[in-house]
C-alpha cells in the first residue's frame, strides 16, 4: 500500500462481502491496524485511503 506509506500492507477478506484491513507491522511485536472497512465497489473510496494516511502519520512512521 505505497499510497498509504512505506511499510503499510493490506489484508483482503472474502467473507459475506469484501473486507480490507490496512496495517503496519512496525516492530516484531507491534501491529498497528490503521483502518478496516467493507468494500462495496471495486475502487477503494478516497475517504478510506485518507483516513489510513492520517493514522499512519499519527504513529510516526
């Protein structure tokens, strides 16, 4: 997820719809979940991306 920031990754779930989890594994024992949401269209909403970016910046990454 380079549009979020270096080190940000995405998990895709296909359970009762499409779900996404954007996270950063900053250290071996810490995982920050930046945002989790259900996708209802093929394109990720800009609001979801911007929220993940703001949270990415908050953790000082």
